């Protein structure tokens, strides 16, 4: 999976979000409760896991993401990027100042070990 390289390098904190709805307008943050914050090795490991998600064909479910991440640099002002994951239709949607249009929507194989490991990390963040 392709993440914005410069933003990944600048990320110092990841906020894990349990998504509760779709945004009301394009480019707005996905609504939901922040359930965890990952920094240091946790953030680096999570981003590496996401970057290693194998690609997949598009599946149809209507895009109902359950989990998302927001990546922040040291200032914690504005998210560098946000990614919302739907493990049913195998789709990731990203937006933010660091996300070019091309990788804004990508597809991953949700049945592979890396995807299942990511889902396990999300679930462990919100017991």
C-alpha cells in the first residue's frame, strides 16, 4: 500500500480512531472516538504494517470503515494524513495535506496476515 512518504517520515504520533460514521463533507475528518495513541516504535511499526498491506481487487460493500488512523508530526497541530479502513470491501480512503490524489483510494487484501495483524492492533486498542 502506498502512503505519502514525506508524511510517514514526519509522523511522530498516530491517533487510532473507532469510526462511527462517514464525514459530512469531502476532506473532513472521519467522526469517531480516539481509542489510542501510538508513538515511537508503535507508530513506526503500525505504519510499516500498513505500507506492507498487499493490494487487492475492489469489493463492493458501500464503504463502511470501522477503523482509522490520523498521523501527526511533532507540533500535533493538523493531521498530516488520515486513513480510513474498511475490512469488508478491502478499501482504504486517505486524505490530508500530504496525500496526492492518486493514492487517495486504494484496495488491500483484508484476509492476509498483515491485514489481520493490523485489525488485531486496532481491536486491542479498543477493548
